[in-house]
């Protein structure tokens, strides 16, 4: 099992899409282990987006991410990182395939609704930025044995 961080960005929450977005991940079989509505501080944005600090879009990104509350979640499941990124679609909404979250709900370059970790290593670091260990509630679902075969 793998874990990943999912952020439903301010535009997703403001547009009333949080439930519909979360449902896509649950429908795919990913399990929600932690979930909260929060406001990202400039300090947290600085740590989360540190790799982009020198890029021209950084200041606007921080402004966008701190402008309104967002939803943070920890998802778990087989290949959770790759599955989450495929469900999200291409970064720019107008380039994303129909059937993906961004392809169905975004037509913007900047307002792209969601963030997902890009690797298991990034997921571990990102989850630690947004959640304390005691906020993550791992639990067994009886339906999990029907989601993926042992042969997969």
C-alpha cells in the first residue's frame, strides 16, 4: 500500500467541487486516511513549494494557495501516487483529457483544482507538512480485498 497527499486547492473548494473530487478517488478504490479543511499559511506554502521558489510563477502560486481555505487529504491504496496523478489529469486544465478531474472541471492554467504528490518519497514529506501522525487514521476496510487481485 502507498500513501499520497491530495490537496483540493482554493478554487476547487470555492466552486463546491470538494465532494465530487474526493468521490473520484474513493470510486477508484483509494481510502481516505486523513481529511481537513484548512488555510495554507505563507510559511507552509514556502515549505511545500520550496522547489519552485526561483521560478517566475512562485509568487502568484503562493498568493493563490493562501487566498482561501483548501482541503488536505491523505489517500492510501495500491499505486496511490500514480493513480491519483492519472485521475487529476494534465496540469493545465485546458490540456487535460476529458474524464480526468482537471479535464472535466478546469479550463485554466493557474486554477487547476488539485495537487497530488509526484512520488512516494515526496508524498511522505508532503504528508508530514500537513498532518501530524496522530491525525492519520489507518483502518481496515472489508471491501479492500475486492479492489485488486493478489496477482496484480
